[in-house]
C-alpha cells in the first residue's frame, strides 16, 4: 500500500473518530494522548483532558502550570450503565500532595467542580485513578478553568487562603499540625448534596477489628494479638459509644486473608458506612518486610498466610490501602496497624525483627488518618507487665483520658510517650508510635456519641 493511501485511510479514520466524539458531546480538538507512566505525564493542552476507558484500576498522568490564585477543575463523567468512582490527585513538582477529590459517574452522567486556591505559580501533576470496575466503560472530561496561554493557565489575582471545607467524598492533604505544605492550597467543592465534613457531626460509628495470635503455619504464633483485638472491641462498645452490632471482630481462624478483604471491601463496611460516619479499622498481627517479596511489597500476615509464599497468601498493604480508599465511603476513617511483633518464640522467614509498616505510604494510599505502633525500622513489643501488646494497651488507656473526651491527637501524644517509656525501661529498645494524616477534618473524639445512629439492617444481623 502506498504512503498516500495509508495517509488517506488514516485521515478517514480520524474523521470517523471525530464525528463519533462530537456525537458523544466531546470536542475533537481537545482529545489528547494518555500516559500511564507516572514518570512521564502528558502536558495538558487547551486546558482539557478527556477520554473513554474501561475502568480496571489504571491511572492517567498529566502536568500543567497554574497559580497564583484560583484553579477550578470541572469533572464530567458518564458510563454505559454501572456507577464507578474516579479519583483525582494533584501534587506539586516535589511530589507533595496538594488535594484529592473523588467523583462518581453513572449512566445519567455526573458533573462536579472543585476550586483550589494556590499561593504561588507552580508545576502541578494530576493523576486520574479509575475504579477497578471491569466491564464498565467511562467517558470522562476534566476542564481546567481560566485564561490559557500555550497550554498554561494564566495567573489570576491572589486570593487569601481560607479554612478548607471538604465535601463528603473529598479528601485533601492537611496534617493535624498544619504544616507549611497544608498552607499552600485551599480546596472547596461545589456539588449537589455535598456537605462540610469539618462542621458535620458524626452520624454513626463503625469498627472493624482484627487480631491474629494463632496461625495455620506452625511456629509463628503470637501471645496477645487476638486479646488486643478483643480488648479494643470491648472498650469501643462499653466506653466509646459504638453499638455492639456496629463492631465487627475477627480473631485467629476467622481472620483469613479472604474474609478480611471481603468484610472490608465488599460485604460489610462498603454497604453500611455513610459519608459522615466514623470508621475505625484496627489490625494486630505479624508484618512482613518488603525484602521478603521479590517486588518489594509489604504484607500483613493473616491466619492462613504462608510466610514462604507471601504473594499468594499474604494481605498486601497496597490492597488494604486501596480497599480503604476506594471501597469505604466514609470521609472519617482511622486506620490503626499494630504489626511486626517480636513475641513469637520462633519467627518464620520474613517475620523477623525487621521493622514496622511505613505509615507515610499508607496515609498516601488511603487519604485518611493512620496510626502505626512503631517506626518502620522498629519493632512493636508485647508487654512484660500485662497480657497485651504495649501499643494496644496504651492506646486504650490514652483514649480513656479526660473521661473519654480526649481528642485523638491528644490521645496519640499520650500514647506515644507511654509506649516509648515502657519499652525503653523494660527492653532497652525504642518503639515510637507514628501518626500520619492526609485528612483535613476536625480533630476526633473517638468516644463521641453518634448524632444519628442507625439500626443494623436485618440482612446484616448474624444468625439470620
């Protein structure tokens, strides 16, 4: 075939594609290449990105310049039938998270707008993370509002930063200590039915509590993880105003990899937790080092995990983070990980004293609030003084402070000091609890009564 014929066929194909896109309501001149490579994002041209994808959990990456002043993003999406969630993440040129937001698209189409107030001109990277909904086709469009010049947004007048409201399906980077990173951007969302989570009371409360002391694999049992889980669940029900049937407790043989993922990402929390609810997730078990896996992944060890086959049987932290971020619909999620104990008499391969979960990577993965029992290069110890892990015991004691009215940040500081002091005195080792947050809501009081408690639906009552 001649070069002219090839050129002719290509032109006809382009015209057909353009006609189809126009019929679907998209402007042909605003369709751009997509990049799935984080290190090689596509430069935004014309202030618009759009496309048609099957949502299988992939990401598209873009880059542009904006600021100072208001940056408005308008997100549009429509599927062929089923609903899917798409997550938009903005970071600066150093990789620091500026804001995240989520929009849900169905067969009738959805439009959502978000305004970000930037204090300086900067290069911004934008990630679109599509839901893992195989078979769902999504037509999407993101428009960057404002005057443009050669693919860049023109500067607008600087707007003084304001307290950042956050809609029920939006999370944004703002650590509790108000770091300089948090002061660079302000996020507000305009969408029908959205509410200010900072001001909204906790409507209901849910807890998913997991502890594994006995493992199917011989030789790696722990002393107190299951008891830690039972004790925390008991505290939540008896002292922290959680309804008994709103607390799901899995210990030992119940806590398989499949069961934990099913309850967390399918059968229980995604069907019960509403946007203005509080969700507390606690997991106490072994943690594996990233060196134990060929791809450098970290795993939590469930009852049926084989430490010699982590990829097939372990619970990847990346899966846990994805389930929390994409499947749990509450804007208030507290994830507590007490992993990498040294209490086993004979540790198996990959479960030695190699350090705890990296809370920073988990916080980035969930967009919520993460508490880990120790630094990544430290060990979480079981107590010599009482039949519990040091971290969980001191966590419960800290939450009891001020007659249960202590804020979570205050309780954490008390917990951190108590854990460090006890472990140093008893074992001459350091164990420093870690709190990381990408969530900008008001500081929590875990024991606060729910404002609008709901009965557990009959379909979820066990035994029926």
